[in-house]
C-alpha cells in the first residue's frame, strides 16, 4: 500500500496493511515472524520462539511474548492469533474501499488472521506508551493454523503464566463469543485396482475409480444434522481413458459437535469405502487423522464471563454462538489451557473478496484494552 494510501488511516489499519502485504501461507511464515518479533522486542517484551518449526511444517516456531505486570493484583491474560494464511495466488496490494481494507489484486487479503495480530500489537503498544497499568500480558502468535492448528497443537501451555486467553479468529460481528466448536476428522481412502487395456481386455481390469464412485454414493455428504457436516474434498485417480484405472484417492472430512454422532458417521464413511472396494474387487488403504477436537463452554468460565462483561461495557450486546469451524482455541483447550474465541468480523475470508472494516480494527484494539483493564481487577 502506498504511503499516500495510508495517510489518515489509524495505526492499527496501517499495521494490518503492512502485515498483509508480507505473504505468509502456512509453512512460509518466517518473514512476518521476523517483523512481529522485532516489534514485540522493541516494545520491551521478553520474546521466545519454540521448536514448532522442527515439529511441524511451519516456517517458524510459536512466538511467545511476555510483558511483566506493572500493577498489583488481578491476573495475567493471553492474547493469541495466527500469522499464517491460506495460499495467496498472487501479490497482495492493500487498498481502502468503502472504509474496508482489501486487496487490489484478485487474491486473498490475508486479514485472517493478521487483522487480529495488528489489533493485539496496537493495543499492547498503547499500554506500553501510555504507561497503562496491567497485571501481565502474554501474546502468542502461532504458525500453520490454517492447516490443522499445527502450531498451537504442539505449543507447551505450561510455559504460560496467564490465567486464561482470548483468540480473535472468527468472521462473526464483534460482540459474538464462540462457545462451541466441532471436532474434525480427515479420512483418506486409497483404492488399488488392476490396470488393463480398456478397449481390448477390460474384463482383466479392476477399476479403482469405479470403486471410488460406488463409495461416494454411500458416504455421508453435506449437512448431516444441525451439529454435523460431511464433505468429500478431492477425488484423484486414473491415467488415461484407454486404461482401466488402477489407482484412486478419495479425501473427505467429518465435523460434529457430538462425539457419538461423529463416531457413527466415521464408521459409515469407512464402511462405504470398504464395501465399495469389496464390491469391485480392489484393495483399499484408509487413514483417519484427528485434525482437532471440539469443545463446549458453559458461559460460567471466568474468561467467557469477562468477555461478556467487557463487551457489554463497550456497548455491544454479546451473544454466545456456535461455529462449524476450528481455531487455535480447540488446540489450547485440548492441551489444558482455558481460552475463548471472540469474533473479529473478518469478511469473505480465504477468497479474493476478503476485506475488513477499518472501524472493526479499531474495535479490536478497544476490546483488547478493555480486557487488559478488566484483568487488573479480576480476583486471582
């Protein structure tokens, strides 16, 4: 974004634009990690990076910054966001259109989740520069969230001193609080058939593609119920029209808020794959990956209550909402650290139409400062 285009924008919007223009698809987060690490150290934070780069496909480790408390009482709190994005299909040149940051070119903006990173860093800068008293602030910036929460999944939560944490990573309006998220399973089915000439001796072949087609007809698809979805994302197989296909791969996913339903639909999916392989006479290999585990918050948790209280104090009408997606909160909770995902009104994420309002960015800064103030008076 040109300096002229930046003129007049608030600091958080300028920072969002700067970070978004540094490409960081999952596994290539190293440059944006360097930039945010330098910023945090310039603000006086103690910054460390773990070994997530070696343990996952990430381009950096989890970055943890700690600001020592400047006030007595209260509890330290964590703010978390991810620094990777889905792949960008071209350059990112941020512009302002109708009060929204967006990409001038036909690919993603990258505001998922750099808008949250910018909001958190801008709020922390205000705390430091204004000498605003606080009970301790930690900032966790994770890699490879978009490909299965990999960074957060391997983060050692025992390193944290915070009582609980807040993540900004959902498309709903500011004021919505995510209190339930599903579990996600990936299913990989690989059919191995027998190749043969399709025009001369097709009887000698066993088609892996035909087996895959039969499996698809029996597998759960779409919205199974109000808590459960199923989707086939990819089918790859065959070599040429005149060859009976000897190989075909089917990849699918299942999401559910209900563990029993998830187990039932997983069995149904595997049964469909197995039946199809037997029906056609081909071999089958399957693999099930636990991508993330779901959670449900009651609203009585102190961090959820604090979020509602602060949002209400800022003039919002907070709502508890359920999501069909996952976030770093799934991994943090599974690893034993209490956290909650707060909506930050990102629009059309993962698409060329992605955008976020400048006003929304300012609201995230305001909300972050409100939570920091609330933590100072929170009973430990």
